[in-house]
C-alpha cells in the first residue's frame, strides 16, 4: 500500500463511487425462524429474500446464530458475528452463494433429490436390467 500512486488512488476512489451508485447494498437484514429465510432490504427499495441453507457460510448454522445478523460495510456486507461469517451483498443478489466448487456440489445434491416420471421410469428400467449400466471407457 505504500507504493500506491495518486493516479491509482484516484482510480480506486472512482470505482468506489460507481459501486456506491450501482451495486446493490443493504439497509437492513433479518432472519425468519419460521421460514428459515434471510430478508435483506436494499437501498433502492427492493427486498431480497433467500433460504439460509443456500449460502455456503450459513448452510449448517443454527437459528440462534442466524438470528444475529448485521449490515456492515456501508451495506455491501452482511455479517453474522456468532458464525464469524460475511456475505457480500452484490454477489448474493447475483446468485453467488458460495465457492464454485461448493455451488456445483449443492446443485448436484439438489438434482439428485428431484423426482420425475422420466427419472422413475429410467430407474425401474435400469433395475430390471441389473442396475445402472457400466460407463463405457
């Protein structure tokens, strides 16, 4: 940081001003124990609601820990002190709930739980043949 030039500092300030005007920021946040959802009020008047289990840092948290949520960083951050967890509001609103690896595993878990007539029929047909077919090399 000692080697920061005036031009670099001014460019960073300009990026910060743009972010303050264009990025979603929170004014308030709260956890609803009945629904298991976090509600975030945004500076533009919109409200964003999400189930806590979708967020990597919150997925295994207790309702007591989730209930203690704070808005931090001029609204760019949600902080859960009991969990020492932080969630970046613009990423959250964009649908980024964790690392790429965690999100792909979460999507796979969700897909594996889905049930449809086609999936049921395929499972029965494979079972009649002796199980899932071996992968071809």
